[in-house]
C-alpha cells in the first residue's frame, strides 16, 4: 500500500477500528493542498498481482470523523471514491477503470466503497482511494476520514 503523505496528514489509529476489519485504521486529516483536492489525487493505493480473468469485487471501508472531527457536509461519490484500474482485453495492455458510487451516509457508519469488474486477462489491478472537494463550503479543516485499509473481496 502506498500513501500520499504530502497531500494530507495521516496516522495509524488503533482506537477507531471497524468490527471484523483490520486491528487499526488509517486516520486521514488536514488536507494540505486545495489543488490536490481539486484534482482528486490518490490518498492510498494498493496493487494486487495476477488477478484472474473472472468477475471480481473489491472494497475498502471508510467513515467520517469521531466527535469533534466530523464533516459538516459529507463528500459525494464524485468527491470520495475507490477505483480499480485493470486489463480489460484478452491481450495487450489496454486498461479500464471502474469507480465506486457509494457515499458515506453519516460520520459514524463504516461504509463499503466497492467496485465490480471483469478483467480480460490475468494481470495486475491498481486500486486507489481518492478524495477531492468540489466546494470548499463543506470542508472543515478538523474533519477526519477513517479508512480500514484491508482490501475486501
């Protein structure tokens, strides 16, 4: 897993965890660059090698901040999403990208940001979690985003 620490701050948090998830989460806070937020730079990336050419489903779980760290306006599906880039043809290197459509319903519910796809050949899949705020009106500098970094099938 790769993180982009120059864009936002993060720390490993073992106090806020998802039941049946990892024993710690990524606590993401303090967007350091509004430019980065506008271009939806990846917060986290995962690579899974040799994914089979068959129907696949993957997800990561996220939730808003705890007390005092809440979002005033939760990000939309266009602002916070999980995506997968995979080889979509039976040969060659052409890639397709699929994006999650789920949204966080509130600050306290762990929500699956999931994608389904069918690779055309066995190969690597690049997953990323991206955040970008369309309107600064909803951005609260104290807002936290908790991510269970376990890649779920």
